[in-house]
């Protein structure tokens, strides 16, 4: 099944969960990753869709996913021109918030396992957002500096005390997420950092869950070295600017 825009394939069917996964050049692993998520989500016995958003991939990621979708009707493959990780995440969040009670985001590189999702899902009754905290994470000095800067920026700008503000493993209640999406520009580089801050300031009930992390075994990190530092500075400026936006209370 394919999807060409953020509207659901069946607008009459309201879902318990929309899981969104940005994909860029992950042909070696994406089939296995999608299958593992479908198995875990099927086991929950809920109404859901898994939306893989192919962000202008130049490899066979799209073809691999379409082959999996032929066997699994709950997998939707949304193919679009390349716009970057942040805008792709926001595209998925809009789709999910307009079609399901809960929206979940994960990356497609298999660094965080599908098997950990059940613990986040079990906490949904007592929280508006449940955010993973990556454990056993090995980072370069530069990446550690960027991670710490993101955490301190979200704390100073929004009063957010989440430990892993940019974690790509998060479950959010659509009623809490949707009012915030209206405030975030489509070209935001690191929307998860901004959303962590906005959720905290909105009064949302936040929970954190440790999630094991391991380094990718396939593909390549798309932003390294000075490009990563420039991207971090861009994210810092956007986060500070958006922190001046009035945030509605939930």
C-alpha cells in the first residue's frame, strides 16, 4: 500500500496508533526493520498503521519497502522528494495526529529495537508523551557535545528536563501534539528537540523509558564533522527562536 500525502489511506478509519519512520538509503536493513515493527505492533492487538516515509532515497529502500507492503496491509510507503530528516518527521507527525489517538516515531537504522516499544505503550494511560532514553550509546566527543548542548538548550529555553530531548523513539498523544505542530515551521531541522521543550511548557505529562541503543551496522550517518556542528548551531537558533512562541496549555 502506498500513500502520496499526509492524509490517511482510509479517512473513515480512526486508529489507535500511527507509527512513523523516516527512511533514507537503508536498503540493506529496512526490510528487516519494517518486519520487526510489524510483528511487535501486530502483537498488541490494536488498530494501527506503520508509515515508512522515503525521503528521496537514491538506493532501493523504496522497492524493498513496497515488497514488504505487498505482504502487510498495515505498512504504508510514502515516497517524496528529499527534504531532510526534520521535515520528514514533521510530515509523519501531521499524518499521525490527524488519523490516530497516538503517534510514535522511530528511525529506520535499527539502532533502537522494536521490542522495547511495549514498555512505552504500557505507560500511555498516565502520560501525554513517553520518550525513550538511549542507553549504552557510544558517541564521539563531537556528538556528545551536540547532545549535551541540545539538552541544555531545551532546559534553558523551555524548562524541559527530559534526559534525551532529541531521542527518535517517542510516543505522543495526538491531542497534545496537534496544537504544537501548528507552531513549528516545516523546515525545522530538529523538531524533536523543539517538541520536547514545547510539551514540557504546555504542561503535558511526560514519562521516560530507558531503551537500549546500539550503533548502526549498515549504511552511513548522513551528517558528520563540521556539517554536524553547523547543523547543531542551526538547531540551536531555531529552538531558541521557537521558545519565544506562546505555547497553549493542555
